[in-house]
């Protein structure tokens, strides 16, 4: 019978191994363009031009289109602002965001430490309540974006997104009375609500700008995204003052848009072949000709859809993560 092998003791198991050969240091960190990236300064005037892109949008060098739908329009009763006042407010938001982006200091919450209340059950519920209202304001912004896309680009996906966002709004609000379903007590009102709402919006959008500047490359897209954040943050601050009124307004926007679409379809129907159904193959993949209304400005609509959709989604996800306990 062979002898049992003696078990190694803990000191033997923990004894240091023979030194390995030195590993050559990788030069990846020296050659990688991402580690050598230096964040450029944001051009405030370029961001302002992006804020006003609906007035004049350059499709390519020397070719611009004018008087396009404004994806971030502060329509009444979102604030009852004139066009001049609206532009001024959005550019103030853009200036705030550019200053944050060009600063090396971290983003801090504005106001006194106890402005949102104590860090207890009531304080966290107050933050939860405020976060839900801001998500509702973002849903209104999202619905307005899809209403414009459904009317001008006329894709089935935009119609479905518009219907889905509208359903989320109707889940929270009664369209007949404007009242919020089972809302409970108001946690913040008047000037206190405005201060807290503005503070959270400023902090949230400021942090988003910091993230964007670390993730995105290219002045064109950076300026366009900052412009979208500026318009959306202005909307959030105004919509929060009268959410039921803003819900009623965006639902009216959708209703008016559907009326215009129906009128346009009736006119277009006169010029369609009467035997179109017989011409198309009889299978599920066959589609009728796409009847959009974007003309030469398709690039504008796709860019606005990309930037506004991404910004709204990131803000909603951020609020759901850090403010809302049960979104």
C-alpha cells in the first residue's frame, strides 16, 4: 500500500512563488486617442445657432431650409411666452449648460442643504413626488416630439410612439377634468415648488452635459445635443407649474395634428391610382407608397428625432434611478 501524501500546511500554501519575468508595459495608453482626448471648450454662439435650427437649418454647405417645426416650442399654456421671450429663456438655459460644460468644477445642487427637506421618510417621498412630476413633464415633451414626427415624417413607428406616450399621459391624467388620477396631497407648492423643481432640473441637466462631453465626439453633435437639453430643461421648468393644463395642451396638439393629417390624406387620395390595391402583391410584406411630408428637410427631422429622443430618454431613466422609488 502506498504511503499517503503529506498534506501541505498553510505556510507552505501561502509561500511566495518564484518571481516572474517583468512584463513589458503596454504603450496603449500612450497611443490611444481616447486616453489622450482633451475636452474642447464649447462655443456658446454655436449652441445658440443650434437652439434656433428650426429657423434656419443647413442641409449642406450653402443650402439651408427655413421655418421648420420647432421641436422644443414652449407652446401655451407651457408659459404663455412670446417668441422673443421663448428664445431668450432657451438661450439662458444654453448659457448655463455651456458654463457647466466648460468648467472643471463638479456639478452641485443649488440652494440650501435642507431645501428638499430632511433625509428621512418624508424627505425621500417628497423627492419621489417631485421626480414623478418631472417624468410627466418629460412625457409631455416626448409627446410633442412624436406629434411633429407623425405629421411630417409619417412613419408607422412614430404613430405608435405617439400613441404609446399619449397612453402614459392618460394613465396619469383625466382628459375631461384635467385632474391627476389618485395623486394624493401636494408635497410642494408655489414658490417652494419652483425652487425645488428648478434645482433638480439644473442638477440633472448639468450632470447630463458632463456625461455627454465625455461620451460624444464632434462639435456638430455636441452643440446640437446641448441645444436640445436647453430647450427641454426650459420646458420642464414651465410645464411643472401647470401639469394638467400642459397635458390638455399636448393632447390638443395631437388632435389638431390628426385633423391636418386626415385632410392631407384626403387630398392625396385623389392622386393615387384607383387600382393600387390590385397592383400590390398579395402578401404581408407589401406596403403602400410612403406619403411623407418632410420634403428636403428629412435630415432635420431625423436629427431632431435622434437628439430629442435620446435626451428625453436619458433624463427619464436618470429620474427613475435616483429620484423615483417606484416608476
